[in-house]
């Protein structure tokens, strides 16, 4: 950024400028007619790199954009798992777009097939464990991971709201030790505190953690492009605080930002909130380099 530039460094320029020894890598996961990654990259032009609430400037965090990964079609699942496997043990990774169907190979790949050391923190309004005639199969991705070997007691879900899920799904969560933190608790103690506490507890039971940030956790007023968003969900400030806290935790190795359907407005509130959630997460990652942060 040139001295005296009144506009400051822009987030899209930051993402498009490959850094040496990146602390963060980013990949897009477009699915079908979903062009979420492209819209995400475009809308970043509306943001600066300065997290004004913490003073963290993302320009200090080296980042590399890996481009888009094909997640649909024959062999796509294996390709996602293979690419994710190559990222295991590397810099923090953030994945933009996709749906529940890609979560299983993505997390499995990062774990190199061994889910015994993995923990999950999900920001979601409902539990992705049971399918029905009215629900797509990708809503069972969490159950699939448990069947693949994810140990019980390794999942904390934050942001569950009333009338978004079923009693059988909640019973499945209880059976497998999935901790559920409702919106009532989020509002009482704060999203950042909830996430920090959950990550501290999870880290005692696992080696590393994957963040699943489903934008359907937002109130429908803030995310018209999210089919699962509904009344009583998170505000953008809740989501930002949660993602920043997750990014700051050293046990979080990767994050997925999804839950977005066909976009009614590629530059509208849904994409603005997706971009803000990602930038808050990146801000948290950047803060890891600050002593005593």
C-alpha cells in the first residue's frame, strides 16, 4: 500500500497476490451452477485488509489462492480428497463454497484417512445427520464422517435455533456426544466466548480441528441466498466474532465456508456476509503471529 493512499489495501488484491511461505491458502469449491467462489473473490474488492476492531492488518498474512477445485462429476470426490491430502500438515486452509457432499472427502483428505485425531466445530442452525424425503442426501455429511470413523465426542455445534431440526436428529447427537450450543446461549455469553470455550475443550480430545461455517446459521434477513437460513439465527456480528475466534485458535487447521445456494444477488448481503466471515477468520489466523495475542 502506498503511503498516503486514502483507500488502503483491498482484500481482493491481497488474496490475488501470492505470498512466499503462506500462512493461509484458499481454494474455491464451485458446485453445479453455483458460482459462489467467483462472486466471493469479486466482492472482496469492497473490503480493506484492516480488521478495524482488532487492529490486525491482513497484509501481514501471506496468502495463496489455489483457484477452484472441481467438486462435481465423475471422480470429483476422489480428486478433492487427493488435493486435500496434499495440504495436510501445511498452512491453514480455507475453502469457499460447496455443500455438505464435499465436506466428507475434504475432511477425510486433510486427515489422510485417519479421523481419530480430528475435531469439528460447526456453525450451523441444524444437525446434518439424518436425511428425509424433504432433505437432500448431502445433509447427512456429519453422520457419514462418524460412520467413517470420527470418534464420538468430537463435534461441537454452535448456533442451533428453534424449529430448524427434528427430535430424532437431536437424539442422534446425544447418542454420539455431539455438543449442541443454542442461539440462546450465543446471545447470553457471546459468540466469540462460546467458540473459544468450545475449541479449548475440543483440543483436549483431538490433535486438530476443522471449522464448518454454514451461512445458513444466519438469520434469514441477512442471508437471502442461504436456503437453510431462518428467523432467530445469528447476526453478522455473531458470525464474525465466531469466525475470528476460530481463526485465532492454533488448533484450527482448516475451515469451510458454505451453505450458500443460487445467488439472488452476487454482490448482495449473502456474499458480503460470506466475505466478512472469511476475512474475520483470516484476521484470527494473522493474530496467531502476534505474541500474547
